[in-house]
C-alpha cells in the first residue's frame, strides 16, 4: 500500500498561465520523486501600466512517499 503527499507550489512566467504551470512542474521535478499528479488551484497575474507582466499559477503536486 502506498502513501502519498501533496505539496503546494507557485510557478510564474511572463508567457502565460500554462507556462507558469509548466515552470512549477519543472521545479518540482528537480527535488521531488514519484510525482503522480498536479492540480491547478489558482491563476493570478501581475499587472504593470495596464498590462500583464507575470502570470502565476498555484498548483498542488502529488507524489508517492518512498519506504
């Protein structure tokens, strides 16, 4: 029987929300093993002078804990 853990990560990108999610996943892959899922919780953006300058995605990643 496996035990999983969920952790929240915020990714950002100047290109869009999908790129922000990909950045969060890329970073999670650097330090977490056995990733099994991702859940996008929230999308936000930073605005400067009336234009979006940074997209932010808050995600939860699920991974299986090792014995």
